[in-house]
C-alpha cells in the first residue's frame, strides 16, 4: 500500500502541475486503506472502480466495490475497468474467441464511453 500511495501522490502532483483532470481507477480495498487521499483526489478527478481486491475476484465484487466507493465518496461511482472483465466473460462462456477487443456489454452494465485497448464498462443505474 505504501508504494502505491507514494506513486499516487506523485502522479497527483503531476496532474496538478499541468491542470489535468483524470479518471482514477482504484480497488475498494485500497480506497478504504487510504480514504483521505481518495477523497482529496475525488475533489478534482473522477474516481472509478477497479474491483474490490486486485488479487482475487468474485462476481459480487463489482457491486461491493461500487457501493464501498460510493459510501466513501458520498457520490455515485459510474465506471468500472479492470482485469475482472476477462474473468466475467470466462465465467459466462464455455469457449471465447476474440479477434478484436473494442467494446463489451455485460449483463447489468453498459459500455458507452470507453473504447480502444482498455475496454471498460459503466454501471447501469
């Protein structure tokens, strides 16, 4: 956690130096360990979910991470991106062949803003 926090603080300084506004992806676990830093960053940047833990994944973690981040920030969290989308697809399919990664729509989510090499999904409200 300490290495991540040190790096995130340095990154935030760089964003401030150039006036950049970003979407920062965090696990709920990390955010709960560094709540003040995440709240501070949320004043200038969008905070998005990267799952609950970085090392494990359960389908329920998608909702659990969003609810934990929303409780911490007292505002909606609408974006999720992470390695978990691969696990979700694998869990839903017996055989998966992807020739081009662009966008995915998963049950309960809609992908209407993120394209390119990092597919993402938006929480459906």
